[in-house]
């Protein structure tokens, strides 16, 4: 009588980084499919920035002083960098509301029961929101061109610089979605996430150089605006677009806006991703 001994081979553990990436892509795909099945989410997300473009261009254009000019054409070119930046940051509210909705419906708890990386749920959601933001920017750029926005009228820019500007915008938007993720994990309802996500965005976007020349502000308010991370990205886009309204300033972010935009966005991303993932673990434990 022979005894056969079976050898059980244990599969090597998956690389945590590759597993996290793979799981994040799966969750991102799930959210993109969900968004495609609810087209009104995308449509309503486009209406607000388009309204801002049209209203600011035709209502305030010609009455706003940019440098020494009150030209409506100059204001259009000055304005669009601010509208683009506002659009990517306002996506924070919808991101927070979506995560709060998943929490409210118990979907996050279902994800916890699966053998997947903990941070993948939030990473996948923020990546999907960034894809939607990129599509919104494309449509918004087309609308801006239709109302007269132009880049590099003096020939000092090129396609690479324009693409770099949109890259900075998307990086800022992605960093801000992690603020939305933290808010969505911290409230109990999607309605609360939307409200709390917008309350702080208004002062961030309006106490900036997005819609007015900061040289006309009172000194203390101008100082706040020039060190605002949002202003750094707006200024960087104006530099890369070769747009008017780049008023001289002693503030480092305004003198080196591209580097300031990168540093600010990466810091926001690292800090709030860490906080959001930590909140996710404690909220669902």
C-alpha cells in the first residue's frame, strides 16, 4: 500500500501596489459606467460653467479693468483661465456627494467584504470624477472659443504650453476631489456633502485672481488672494495661455506660478488622500 502525499502550493501574495492599481481601475470603471447611464449628471455639470462663461463674458466684459484696459476681448482672455479652474474645483462637491451616497446606501460596506485594497474605493471614485472633469473641460474650451477666447495672440505660446496648462488644471481638480472625498466620508447624507462642499469653495474661488485683477484689491485681501493655491493655478494658466492680466506681484506664487501650482496641488493631494483613506478605514471598520 502506497501513500501519496499531495503538495499544496501556496500562491505568492499579490504585490500591494499592483493590486491597489488594479482594484482602483475596477472601481473607476464601475463609476464611469454608472455615470454613462445617468447622462443628466454630465449635462447638469456642464450647464453651470457654460452659464458662467456667457454671463461673465457678456455682462461684465467691457466694464472690468484688466491692467489699463477695459477691452471686452481682453477680459474674455483673462477670464477663461479662472473659469477653467473654477470648473475643476467645483467638481469637488459632486465627488463628495457621490461618496456620501455610496456610504448612505451601504455600498462601501459591500466593497469592504471583497478582497480589495482599502484605498482603491476612494481612488477609483476620484479617478472617475477626473475623467468627467476632463470631458467638461473639453466642452467648456469649445464654448470659450465660440465666444471669442483665444490663446497666444502675441505668438508667445504653443500647443505644448496649452496642454501643460490643462494638465495643471486637471491636477488641481484631482487634488480637490480628495477634499471632496474626505467631506463625503465625514457627513451622513449626500445633501450635506453637497452643501458643505460648496460653502468653502466660494471664498476660495472668489478671493482670488480668477475674475478680477488683484491689483485693485485692498492690500490684505490681495495678499490672501495671491497666496491662494487656486490663484497659483489660474496665474500659471494665464502665463501658459499668454493671456492678459498677469499683474506684477512680489508674492512667490505669482512670480513662479507653474511651480507653485504643482507644489500646491501635490501637497493637497498627499495630505487629503491620507486623511480620506484614514477616515475611510475608521468609518467602515
